[in-house]
C-alpha cells in the first residue's frame, strides 16, 4: 500500500471584524500566484446547498457568470452567495436561504473568487464540483 505524502496548506489568520488576512489569501499574496484556496462555510445563508462546516475550494481567477457561486466583497466583508443578473440589468448577490436579502453590487469587480468544489470534512465521497 502506497503512503500518501501530506500536503502543505498554509494557514492564515483572518480577523472576523474586518476580514483582514483573507484578502491576502484570496488575492494570492500569501500563496504562489493565484492558487486555489479552501474556506469553511459559516452560517446558514446559503442553505440548503451549502451547510455550515463544509469546505469550499475557491478559484480566484475563474470568471463568474449568472448562477455561479462566488465569494464577494460586500459591506467591508467577504460573503458567499450566488451571482445573479448581467451587465445590462445589473448584478446582485443572492442568498439561497429566503431569510436573507439579495444585495446589489456595482459590478463583477466585487467578486473575489468562484466556488469550484465543496466537500464535507472527513467524507471523501461527499465531494461536489461546480462549473
């Protein structure tokens, strides 16, 4: 049986008050280039598709389009939402949980990364891919 070599994943502290530290991680200044990053879902705003505790893989350089799940920058914080709209009518970030409101954004420059994969910690077969 082949032994797997552990993967070195950088750990970056993020200040929950202002999000400092996460911009460095997503923008790639803490990683080589624009490498994918992994984030954990917190809260219930994207249920039932994304459950608290799931791990998301975020691709900072992937283009987002209507219907994509994204990490956006809104009101001085990062937010997981579904991108809706287009350039003609405008863009907004949509939560899947109806208890939360939609949020208009000025353009795609507010999008910091595209969700390409999710998984439940400790469950290899629970992987779901997006895009």
